[in-house]
C-alpha cells in the first residue's frame, strides 16, 4: 500500500509540473499586457507555480462538470499561494455556480485586487453585480474591464446595462463598437434591434433582426447570403 501511495503522489507531482509548464508556455505566447507581465513575475515564486498548477487542474475539472473536485483543487491553490489571482478567480466561478453570490463577489474582488489588469475578472464581477441590480458598481467594473480587455463581449454587456437604464444612445454606441470588433457578434445585433425598436426606428431595428437571424442560421450550418 505504501508504494501505491508513493506512486500516486509521484504521478500527481508530474501532472502538476506538466500543467505548470503548459501554463508558462501559454503565457509566453500571450501579448505582453500588464496582466501578463504581472503573472510572469509571479511565476518566479515556486508556491505560485504550484497554485497555478492546482488552478489549471481545477479549470479542467470545472469544464468536465466535476464541481466538488474543482473546488478542492482551487482550495489547494489558495493554500499553496494565497496571492494567486487565478486561485481566487477559480473559487469565485465555483461559488457563482453554487449561487453563493456574496462569497463569489468577495473572491472576484480578491482576484482583482491581486491582478487589477485582468479584464476577465472585472467582467465576471460586473456580470454578477448587474444581475443583482447593483448597476453603478457593475458599470465601474465593466469600464475597468473595457480598459484591460477591449473586446465585443465587454462592449455588449455595457450596452445592455446602459439600455436597461434607458441610456439608449450610449448603449447603441457600445453595441456598434462590439460589431466594429466582430461584425458577426450576434448579441450586439440583438442589442441594436431592441434599442432601435425602443427609439421607434423600425427600419434599423428590422435590419439588425435580419442580421441576427442570418448569422444564427449560418452558425447552425445554413447558407450565408
């Protein structure tokens, strides 16, 4: 039995090392954003590398819907290095799925405090705050996310928040910015269709409804015209 435990521990160490190396190689290919440079500095810390490996295993378990196992890996990551933003972000994702939103928000805030340059953390927190009706706080994190991660999803979420507040012209600017980044981004067409309909612009609303239908058909394998 003893040799089985030793062998199992050895395999786990090998797995952790492989995952850590894979993460490090991925980081090397990332654009050198502030967040990437921050994480590269952390990689010099052996405890952080262990936490990163556990976080990666947690991510894998989460993708396979093994929630308890994922939570266990993330907790091990936090124990290995409490200053690991990925560990806290992983815990936040688990807590969000469990609908423990107050605890999830605390973990998202911790991840953001540790790495304020990762727009994904800010976007995830903003989404929860928006659902809870904390619009001002959500706006703050959406705007921070946009500075760090100027992609169509952030513009779309900001557009939806602004539309919910009746700020249709500002919402339309963000939906259009999303389409400028990706002209086939369906949610932005949907947002524009609704916004223009509320403004009484039937022609533009109809255009974006048709674009949305065309793109959805293409995604299902239909012909694109």
